């Protein structure tokens, strides 16, 4: 039986076409329009029951030939808005939007001072729901799925007393929600900062009018999770369990007691070949994977006279990988720490930054695909020359990469 893995089940998807019409008053008199380019930037989505609202900013670049026979440029930014119907969509689900400008028609008026643009924007909106399921395995393509290695749930209570904006005879309702604002991962610890929002509805004793006010409180928490590291992949959720309240001080103050939960999962990745089935999911297909050994050399002249090199340690502190056709280009930076004994017999250490670059051939890899990469130092050989007081470092690295592509797949989940 396979481990339960996190998957993105596709709830539904739909398309929409937007026609955006706009007029541009030209800075220079034009004799003709050369071309128009456009792009939808900063798309944001809001999920309602069975509906997704898409907002964005359509940026268009107009190039035209002026009466001086030079090419001029003007930019137009316009907000756009669309409603996309997707049955089954619910708030808290995840949504992805893909957009492209498929056509732009530019019409120059008779006196060359204004251009009317008619632009068509195509939208593809996809709604998914994250679930944790066991998948049956088969002989198909390989996919990469996160699974829960460790899970912690921490309950906390926040108590506060607030001053009401108006004296109250009763409190009709209090709603609270919690939003995580920052997460910092330290070895074996997760530091969380969040904000609790409390919406209070109270009734005045004299005019019986209902008043509303919002309070917010910043909270900080620490969750101990053995094995978690700064580079770990975690999934964090926060929710309010209940809110208790009591009017005090003749209805001028409200005592609040908010109970909330932090639920955190430490995720690792597992390769699976799911069996073909009827469950439509969105997953990362492994296009290719490989590794290489890289020998990095660095020579340096030591400032002080050295009697001996005690040891050298090193780790990769930065690494970038970019996919080009059938290749993965790798750039990185490692930090080497050199511990040595000086001629006077005292111990010292110095740090040396060493850059490296290379590429790995992976057939099928294409620009724009995602890369998972890891690097580790397998050996460091220090070659010390006492006569020249210089050190030649030979550092052997192992670089592992996986090239991934998000695709839709039909898989089979195990019962239960």
C-alpha cells in the first residue's frame, strides 16, 4: 500500500474571452500604426460558489510611425474583469488562471491623433482542491507527489479586553478569523506570526441600534518539530475554533477569549507511477532526472604564515537552475571554511566563497519547465604549499536535478 500523498483534484475548468475597447490619444500625429503588443499582468482570483472572479491589468504597447517618419511608443494600462462559471467551485479552493492576448485590432482616425484598440484576451481558469489520498500504482509516467512526514497540531488561547466604541446592552455576535503573516523555519522549530481579526456586533441600550467594530491582535507562536530544517517544505493552516465573550464594566468593555489551532505538516516528496483511472488531477510529471559530479578548484594566498591546515568544511549556500532546450544550466555558490594553525601555534579560521557553473543534458527538457535541485559537498581536498604559503582547494560536488512539468492526469485512488 502506498503512502497517502497530497494531490490537486481538478474540480473544474472553463474559458472566457474578454473584448477590451479603448482609445489612445497620441502624443505625436501618426501616419500609420506599426504594431501592438499586450499582456495581462497581476491577475487575481476570488472564488465564490460555482463562480470565479478574475481581475487583472491589461498592459498594451502601441508602436506607430509619426509624421516625422520615426517610430514612437505609448503604453496603455487598463483594469479588466471577468466572471467565469465553474460548477463545484467553493471558497478556500485553489485557482489558477492562464491568459493570453490573442488579437489586437488598431484603427487610426483620419487626422492621425487617436487610435482605437479592440483587444481580445483569452482566459483559462482552473479550480483545484487539495486532498490527501493513497494512489494505486501502475506502469505509467513518473510523477512527484508531496507526502506528510511529520504532523503537529497546536492549540492556543488568546485573551483580551477591548473598549467598545459605544456602550452595549448586549453583544449579538462575535466572528473571528486568523491569518498567517509570516513563517520562519529554524532547526527543529517553526516560528509563526499571525493576526486575529474579531468582528463585533453590539446593541446600544438606549436607541437599540446595532454597532459594528473590528479589532485585530498580532500573535506569535513556536511549534517544535524535530527534523524540520530551514529548507524543509511545510504546509501550515490556521483556524479559529471558538470565541467566548462577556460584557463587563457596565457594557463599556468586552472580554474576549479566542481559541485557535495551528496545523503544520512537514512534507517530503515521493515518486509514483499512478495507475490509470477516472480521477482527474493536476500533478508534476517528471520529464527527466539526472545527476553529475562537479570538481571545483580554488586557489588562494594566505595572509598570515601558516604552520598547517587542520581541516576544511564547506556547504552550498546558493544554487540556481534554469532549463534550456534539452539542458539544465546550473549556477551556484559554496562557502568553504578553512581552519588552520598559524606559525605562532594559534588556531584561526577564514571563509572563502567559491562559485561554480555547469550544465546537465536532459532530453525532453524545455524552457519554462520547473527544476528541483539539490547539491552536496562530497569531498574537500586541501593542498597546502608551505613554501608559497598558499592553498589549493579541490571540492567535489554532487548535483541532482529533476525537471518537472505540470500536467493533467487521470489516476486511480485506493478505496477508503
